[in-house]
C-alpha cells in the first residue's frame, strides 16, 4: 500500500505509481488481482488528461526545484512515446507528465528505425510500458520536406534524404486523398509508423497480441495544443 503523504498532486503520483508498479509486477507473477488505481488507469487516458490540463493552462507537474530529487531513483515510465523532433512538440510538457513517467523517443518525421525499435523493446523489457504512442504533429517539417521533393523536385543535402525517403511513402499515399495533402500525409505517416513498429518487432507484436501493450497514434496540433488520438 502506498504511503505517500505529499500534498502536491503531480509529485506524489509518481511514488504511488512506483509502488503500484511493483505491486503489479508481483501480481503478474502470482496472478493476484491488481487493485492499485494507478495500475488500473489506462495509460492513454492518463496522457489525454494531461493534455487537457496543458491546453487549459492548468499543469500539475512542476515547478520542481529541489523536488526534482524525488525523480532521481530508477524510472518506471508507463508509456513509450515516439514523437517528431520538432521543437514545438515537447512530449512531457504537452502531456503534463513529471520526469520518469514517459519513455520518449524523438526523430524527425516520427518514423520507425532500428534504434527506435530497440528502444521500444527496451521500454517493454525493462519498464513494462503498456502503451506505445506514435505522435505526429501539424505543420511537420519532415513531411513538408518530402512534399517539396514529391511536388517540386526539391533535393536535400547530407543525411536529410534518409528522413525524406522514410516519410515519402506516406506523402505518396496521401497524394490523391481529398483535403490538405500535407496534413493527410501526416496522418498516414502516424498510421504507417504504428504498423512498422508492430511488424518490425516480434517482441512488440507478441506483447500486443497478449494484451500487454497497446499501440496508439496521435497528432499534436501546434496551434491549439490538443492531441487528436487515432
Ligand atoms: Zn515533424
């Protein structure tokens, strides 16, 4: 039973969840019923609630100051989020999550790579994360770069073409879809990455099939702050 007594709403939750997670791990081995409210909570609902607080301008996380020490012990994130590197998409901020709550991977275009898959698997193996969220966003520069290549023949230097090539199939898939080409490509790219994660990792596929892990998608609107979940 958690004995946290802090009065701060966001900070004690971490300890409660930590205790709950340990309870969960024990329960998983012994097949006891999990009773912790924090474990029974849907990780996606936790993120949705945090995004709602962010948009409302009513975050519960921080300011930290000396309180940051409470998050220094081994983290037990409840979700893995694969997001774009875009500077307007600070994952913990838009979901109002304290340090240690979310295992975050970021790469331009939020595409699936071997290192991302390894990290996602690490999240499952080490932390038993129950949710993998692929997070795209409006006005994505990676998608726009690929759009510029497909529509205008733009070329890019260095390793940038690797990102462009990775999202290009989504741009092509959205070419004839009614509506805004870029925004449709962003949505397709999220779905495609979700598929790539499951098809590219036997560990993820098995965890999904067993009901231990859920793969979800979302698109963050950089203008409103809302995440639309798919
Ligand atoms: Zn982006």
